[in-house]
């Protein structure tokens, strides 16, 4: 365990107590995993803070693009980590249960990257307006920018409620702005531009095109991952993989229509249509064979004679002729 300031890691102790009080079973998996990632990178940072914080100098001048990914998950000290993670627990539990784990994880990834880009854009604009290069040298680190974006989203869903900041009732849609000013007054060392960039990202999601763009990207990725294995379903409930250039056939299942088949359809019980001679089981006498043939012919509904007048066939087998003679006397 790396103690950066030689203290007693009070922030980690408070955070562990907070998690214990809530209970691991009550913390959704994405929120819990994000908390664990922040704690792990605090104890075992990828690089020093000076090389993981995001600034115009580090990203644009020194070409350290990885700072956009590393800066939200690194913290200056354990107290900084505790306050951010305590806020993540409160917001994450509410939003993940509302949005679902997959979308909440998607939201965290987009917010983490986009918040850094907006921060750089604001710093460049301030540098150009004030002609002061110190804005380009200011380096920000921590998860608070993402938390401000999550707070905007949460307040969007709770827009009809009232938030209390230091005992003062404020409409939920304005609470993030009040917290922005209050934190900057009480904690001058915090990054005002970093928190402001988080609010702007949250507004891009709730009021701007970011949410629709994220849905479009998610739909494209989902449809592209199913390419080549799309399933087709018909009204009868059967399904399969449709083969190319074959509207009626499926892989592993084929539909058969006797009227569309190239071979003529033969009714096995219609004796008037030409067919192969019927083979009787061996061991039957002539009388038994005749009785079996008569019984089979009587099962016919009478349509055989209507069809026989219009059908032309050649060389009927003797057994068929004998059956027809018998039918004359039995009627």
C-alpha cells in the first residue's frame, strides 16, 4: 500500500466504513466495480499524478493522450478519494438501478472521456480570451467532473423535487450550479473548470444530442455484431438461418409443397392413378390377398371412379382389374 502523504489513510478507512454500512449486496455491480477501480489505482497508480492529470500542456503539447483516460481514475490523496467515492455510491446506486447496468457503464465511459475533452476546450478558450498561458498549464485530476455530469442526469430525472444545500432549499435542476459555486468558495484548490466541464457534459446528455448519439452508436454496434447470423421467423413459430437466394428454405429445415414439386404427387390410396405394383406380405393365400385388396379399395371415398374417366393410363395390373370387377357386385 502506497501512502502518498505519510498519513493514516483516514479516507480509506472512512470509505470502507461507508461501504460496510451500505452492504456489498446493496451496491450495484457497475458502481461497485468503478469504486474498486478508483481505489486500486489510488493504491497502485499507473503513473505519477503529474503524468496522469489532464491539461493542455500534457495532452496537446506533450502528446500524452492517455491522460484523458487516466485522469478521472486517479486522486491526489485519500480524502480526495473518499469524498468522490462517497458521492459515486449515492449517485451510482440511484442511476444504475434506473438506467440498468449496461447503459450506466456505457454512460460512465462516455462521460469520463468527454469530460476531459470539454475541459481542454474550455482551457484553450480561456487562454485565447485572457491571453494567459496559465490556463493551459492547469492540470486536473479526479472523478469529480464525472460526478457533476452524473448529478445533472440524476437531477434531470428528479426535476420535480427540491434539494437542500446547507439547509437552503433549491430546485433540483439548479442544484448542480449551486454546488459548483459553493465548492469553489469552500475549497479554493478545486478545479472550477473541471467541475464546469462535467456540468456541460451532463447538459449535453439531458438537453443536447449526446443521448441520441449514444443510442445510435449502441444500435449500430448491436446490429453489426449480429451481421451474418440474423434469424428469420414465420407465423408458425419455426425459425432458422435463411439460406441465400432461397426464399422458402432454411438451414436445417426445408418447406415442402407437393403442388410445387417437380415430381407428380401420388395419392397412395387412389388406385386409379398409375403406381408401382403393391407388394403383399409373403405367406398370404389368394383369397386373403383379395380380401385385403377389397378392404383397401373400400376405404376410398368414391372419388376414384370420377378421376378414372379423365385419367389415361396404360397396362393396369391384373389385381386392379380384379378389384374393379369385385366392386361391381358388392355395390
